C-alpha cells in the first residue's frame, strides 16, 4: 500500500537556454531533514526550509563561471561544497555572504561530482574515475590524479551509499556501446568492475537508484522499454578487482506500461524494499499526453498510487525523508508519500497481476462462500489462504462482509495458534483494512500478534480497535518495552509514524531560536532549585535542551500508539503495576522526552496523521507515578527522573498560578460592553489590577 499526499511548490525553475532540460542540477539533503540544497543551472545555489517553502540562504557564482555539479552539505564540518568550472572546489559556511570570498582550491583534473553521506567526509569523484576524500584533496589540491577509466569511457551516473559506518561509491560508464558498473570500496581500498547484461535492441539504463539493506547493496535500474531490474551486491567484498570484469547478475522486478508514444527518458527511485517511484512513463489507465508520478509495488507488479503533474515532467526525481522532489512545468514540487508494508491488498485492489508475479489470482474460485472459505483455511497453504481471503473481501458485498469478517478472522487465529508454520499476516491486514473487525469480535488477534512479534499488525490494530481491554493494552506495552531496540528497528511499521519520530528527535525547538519560554515551560536546572529571580527565569540547562530520545524510533512509534489507546483510569491502574521497574523508568523517560518536545512546540513543526496529545502524555505520567510511586521513591536509578518530573510539574503549576492572577481581569474584559459613542477610531486604556 502506498499513498501520495497533496504536494506543494518549493520553488520555481526554468529551462536551460537552448536546451529541453529543466535548469536543476540536483537536489541534495541539507543540514537536517527539513532542509534541502537546490542547485540550478543559472549559477545559483539555494537552501530551502521544506516545511515553510522558504529559502534560508542563497549564493551565486560570477557571470561567466559555470557550476559543474550539485552542491552538497558536509555534515561533519557544517559547510557547503561545490565545484565550478570543472576544477575549482569551493567551500563556505552558512553565514558567508559572498561565494567569491569563500575558500577555493583548483585541482589538477576535472571533477565529475562531490558525493556526500550523513556524518561522513565527502568524496570527490573525478571524470577519470579516480576518487579522493575532500580533506586530503584540499590539503594538496595539485596532487596528481590517476586515470582509472580509458580515454573514451564516460561516467553516466554515480552515487554514494553508507552502512555500518562504511562508504561505497557506485558509478556507471559507457564506452562504445558497452555499459559497466564500478564499485569503489574503502578500507580496504578496492575497485571492482561489472558489466551490465545486454539484449538486442536494449539501450543503456536511463535511471539508477541504490539503497543498502542489511549487508547488501540493492541497485535498481530502469530501461526505456519499461523493464526495471535489480542487482544485489555485497557491501563488503573479498574481490580486489584483479579478477577482471565481472558479470552483473540481475533479476526483473517490474515491467512498466509503455503506451503509444515513444519514450525518450524516465526516472525511478527506490522508496523501500517493495515500492518504487517512477516518472516519465505513462499511467496505465490515463490518456495520452498526461504526465504522472506513480508508485509501483515491485512484489506484486501493481500500481499503488499516482498523481498527475501539471506541465511537462522532466526525468528527474529525488527522495529525502518521506518526500519526493519532482521538477515539472516551471516548478519544483514536494510530494509527501507513505509506503506501508507490502501485502496482498495492493494486488487485490489496484490492478490485475502480470505474468511475472508468478501466480494468477484471477483463477481463484469467484463464488467462494464464507463457509467454503473457512474450510479452506483449515487445510490450505498460507499463500493460498491469503489469496482466497483477498478475493473473498474484494467480491463480497459490504453488508455480508461486515458479518463474515469476524468469522474468517477467528478461524485464521485458531489455526495460527495450533499450527506453528501457519501465520497469514497479509490476510489479517486485509481484514483489518475492512474496518469490520474490533477487539471483541476477535479477541485473540492482538495476543497472537504479540506472540509472533508482529508489531506492524499490532500497530494497525491499535489504530483501528477502540475497545481494547486495559489488561491487553498493558500486556502489549510490556512486550514493546521488553523488546530490544535493535530488534525493534528491523520490523516494518507505518511509515508516517516512524517519520514523525525521526523528525521529532531531530527537530529544533522554537524556544531555542526565540530564547524564551513556550507554554510556560522553561527547562529547569537539574542540580539546583529554580529561584524566582527574574534573571534566572530564562536560564536553560544545556543537558535538558539536548535531551535525547531514550528509545529507538520504532519503539517510540509503537509507544505513541499505546498513548492514544482508550482506557479507564480505574481499570488500567492495577495492570500497570505488572511493569518492572526498568520498564517503568524507560517509559517515564520517554514520556519526559515527549513532554519536553511538546512543551517547545517541536511536534507542531511536523506533519503527521496520528500523534499523541500533550494531555495524553501527562495522563500517562500520572498513572505510572500512581502505580509505582513507592518503588520510584526508593529506587536510586529513578531519583534523577522523578526529580526532573517534579521540576516539569512545578513549572506548569507556576504557569497556571500566573494565569489565575489575571483571570478576574480577563473576565471583566469579556463582560464589558463597548460604548456606542465610539466613532470610526478610538483609543481605550484598560487598567489591570
């Protein structure tokens, strides 16, 4: 499942003079997830704050100079880097106004691109195929650069991937109709050359996208005939490159429709292990002469989401932090997206399976009744059951499905509990998507999901079920808290919830920028009491301002779902006592982290569909303190935490006390009647006592 949300324009762009291409050299990630660096062909580089669609900095080169490649941001030195006129490397900071006065160095060979990854030193890739780390190059700009490629071999595409604190450079080349892929690894320094498979009439790949999953690099590449192939390369390789050119094995993962018009270009970007965004290829159901941004599911060969783009789409596409950047017409648009874990829902609801999917679901018995389906569930294989459930949901009238969904879910749960090899996750998700299930209809579903550690199913159930008993809520909470963060980070969750957590942990609070209090909250000093001296009211503890999230992003996303669950205080309190002291402390630390971020309005800077409210956060803090007050009072490891919470609560009490002092005056203002003698303009002086 995938969704494309309403987009917005980041900036206007124009075509390059005497060219059919749009004037954007590149869009790169800026200093944080809310900033991007846009380099255009008209001699300018601009930093935009995406959430505000406003530029925060802009620099231009002189008339006659040419920007050779997209500018990048060096996260280690907090500096920007760009290359002009092929050989001049320029480095500057945010507060530098004139690019000409910034540091620059002329190198001895033409630079193709500067490649940058988060928390790593940028790497300079030369047109000849050689690479240098930026610092070592700038230390000796005129150092000789070796020729890795032959004279007529041209680099067509390049990128950098990072995993396990290691970098790998990928670049493709073309030489007299032959296309190769080079893989440059560091530590040890090796360069391996692969040859792309060729077919009669098949030209070079027109678009590449590389991601790192686990210990492998997954390279996706697109051809003009609509074929999307994937090659898997080990992140670490024992090969030294001395073996010569190696064949690049590949597998076909998607065949895009071509339509009637001849295609000249296109672009594809990997979104996750099951979804890819594509521009330049026609929508399978739309008319000609219409440009679309599409998200395809590569597991089921189905179109998951699409959006028509006004004006011509140029074959450029970038993806950062859950947003797609698409140049079209005379603008650069930002399109937020959401990809959920791949399931049969896409295959059943969007489009018929193609022959590559390996199974034709249209041959499933169309008149399957609920009784027949239940009999099949008892004996059939998981894959067959999931396909039959999907077809049953698609073909059954809604009135009948509302009654049948519970029976089907109960039978699926029953077999899953007795057959260890049977767990139809996709079927459960399909049934949840109908919205005809609730906890009371299938009470064992959540417990089964917890036993299987299926946290994605638990998350969806928390979002849909409104009648989860407090005992089950606490059992789920205990399982979430007891699961190690490393294990939790490997599970698939709702993308929007994880993005919210990622942006929340990295968001800068508005009070940091404005130097004042928000919502009556001022982070208290941890070692001394807060005095009433006015000079101390704006003092802020640096440790409090840098308060980090005590749990991983995925665990935080699941805890947020628990916070939003309906409950009764009286029923929940006894079950909270089942939590261990370490679990209570971690949960309270996370609630303190949320409270700190919310008190500084950090959450309001993030677009998200489901987030806990500050009142829910405070309610859970109170419940945990009530349930474990005695233990927390004597536990040494809880002393600092309880002390911090005391400070936070006291800051709120002071705020409400100050508001209470002016309540009477505000009430007088509310009840006062305006004089009818006022003309078009008047000044009224009101004294507050």
